[in-house]
C-alpha cells in the first residue's frame, strides 16, 4: 500500500469512495470542483493498493491548527491499518507545515469513528464544540 498526495486523475475514484462511505452527518456536497481545489492546497491524501484508490483523507492546515476531514476506506479494505496510515501521513505533513495541534471532525454518535480516532491517540474534547452555519 502507498499513501501519497492525490493527483487530478484520482478525483473520480475519490468521489466514488466518498460516495460509498459517506457519513449521514456529512452535509457539504462533494463536487468535482471542491475535490479538485484540495489538490491546489496539497490537502488530499490517498491510499493506493495495486493501482486502486482504497482510502482518502483531507489533511488541511489553516495556519493555526491542522484539521482532518472525510477519512474513508473502502469497506473491503477496512481493518488493515489503511486509515491509521493515512492519519500518520497526514500528521507528518501537518507537522512539517507547522501545525502544533490537530483536530478531527467526528460525529458524537458515530461510535465506530470515535473508536478509531481514540485508537490512534485522539481524545474527545469535552470543553469545546463547534458552532456551524451553512453559507
């Protein structure tokens, strides 16, 4: 398995992956334009096995804190360490960019996702939540 920055020719496969693994909590529409914009920011990492995109994550840095979004692994490739490798690669990139802290967006009632993030060393923040607004 290889973890690398996504390329333009990966976008279709990432859209399919995210479409099949979309959380019920994800409200931002996936469009080719939005996904392509991640390439300009070097924010989209993919996991590839035998030429097939089997995982992806957004690892973005806003100059203040690193953020993980949209971690997904194809169902038939789960429980093989792919998500953990994507997170480790994202952390490495975020650290190199100067991020002193990293957050991951995880739904409160998604026990599987919360269990994964806890297993890779992330703690739930009991003091700070998000306030959101669609614009």
